[in-house]
C-alpha cells in the first residue's frame, strides 16, 4: 500500500466476545429484537475475525444513522413465503439484511436436505456485510452454496463514466473432509469499496489502480476516490459480473436495480437491496465420503502446486481469512482509536457500556 497521508493510528485489540456483546447491546438499545441483534452482531464480528474489517463492527455508526433517519426499520422481522418445493422468497421489510439473509439461507439448507437444492430470493433488504458468513452458514450445515447480492452504484459499466453498478460480491463455497473448505468471497472491482472507507478512517492512501476521482483521473486519496468511481477488475469482465449480480439479486427479486439501490452511508431513503442464495447438497452425484475425498485432493493439489518465483505459500480460497480468524480469536480484533471513538459515540447515545481499551 502507498505511504500514509498521516501517521497511521494505533490499533487496540478487542476480544471477539466483548465486541459481539457490545454490538448486540447497541443494536437492541436502538430497537432491534434480541434475536435479530444476535444474528447481526455475530455476522459483523465474523467479518472482523476474518480480517474483513471493512464489513465488520465499524459499520454500526452508519447503520444507526439510517435508523435515526427513518430509512431502516430496526424493529422489522423478515417473512418467508414458499414458491415451489425448492424455491422460496424472503421479504426483509426494510429491516437489517443479516436476519433476512440468515432466514433465506436457513430455508435454502432445509430444502436442499430434502430435495437436493434450495433457491432463495430476498427482497426489500439492506446491506448484509460480508458474504462469507452466509457461505459459512451453509458449510456448517454440510452444504455447497452460491451467495449473490446487489448494492449501491459505485462502478461504471465498461466504457461508461457514471456510477451505475454496485461493487457487489460474488461468493460461493463447499465443505471438505480433512482440509479447509472452499470459501470464495470477492468483489467484481479491483478492490472492495469498504477498503477505501477504511483507508479514509485510518488516514491512509490507497493504490492508484483502485479508483478514479470525479475528473476521471487516478488517485491515491480515498476521499477523492469516494467522489469518483471504482474500477472493475479485468475491465469488461468485472463490469459484466457486476451486471450479473444486479440481474440475479435485483431484477429477479423485485428489489431495486440498475443504479437505484441506496448506499449504506446514504440516509436519504431505504436501500431496497436484493439477494440471491442457493444451497446444494454435495452428495447428489456420489457418496458424501467420496465428495469430501475429492475436495481434499483438490485442496492438496492447489496448495502443493509448484510456486512461482518469490512465492512462499499458495493458499486455497478463503484460507487466509480462516487463518486470520484463528489468530484474532487468540489475540483480539484490532480497532483504531477513531473506530473505537465512533463506536463509543453510539454507545453513549444508546446508554450502553462503552468499549474500553488498555
């Protein structure tokens, strides 16, 4: 990464159980039901543990602002309607995206157990953070999965200059036997937009190939990047993937699409995000033991392949984040002073105990 615009802030390790308890207490104090608060807090802290700090607990201030502005219904509960034996729909009713998506994946898993596959569409939802937690929900149930969502405009279509498509993650996963599972969670842009917000909070510069400023020029300033557009990975390929996310998540679900999703940092109106979730039983075409053996073989072939010059280790998709989770469970989740101050400001507003650092 480029040299920082200011001296990087000191990071303070917060134990994961304490951070989850804190986030949950802020949510319930703002009108979220205990069950929905537990799901939301758990998903946010899972992101922090995996090193996806951009989609973790630091999102709380923006979420709470949306509640205060009346564009996110803290008390809403998602509802489910069955369409066919293997297809169902969740309506998020403009509540938090986490419980709506959690309900969707849970039902997809139930259908997959009985019929081999379960497909869910989720409408009228909100930001659900890191997609990998939904993939993990499926893996914990022994299922393969696909997880799509759309999001607010940040990316131009290839050849365009205006924000139109979201930096919407593509995620999927599969359980394994003795090896680590496959967990893919990636944005169709060169970098996730949350990384730019993180750099802004921490006084850091960004690589110049991440985004363009409002004049269409490369920039290492995160503030200018947020005024401009993100750049798609692989040019037209990343642009096409972003359109695909909008099709399956927005067009199909009945939620906003084609540049009409409202961003999580925009308190002007409901987000109306859509999601698309699929759970697949992995032993549809062979025994489960054989499937797991084949997954373990794939893992060993990938991580044991010949390394390019200068490469010390080859990782399976999701393995770096899983290693990070193990490290942070032991040593705590690092938060900057500015991030802790922002969280404690919400704690003060909510009348709950603040995060304390030593």
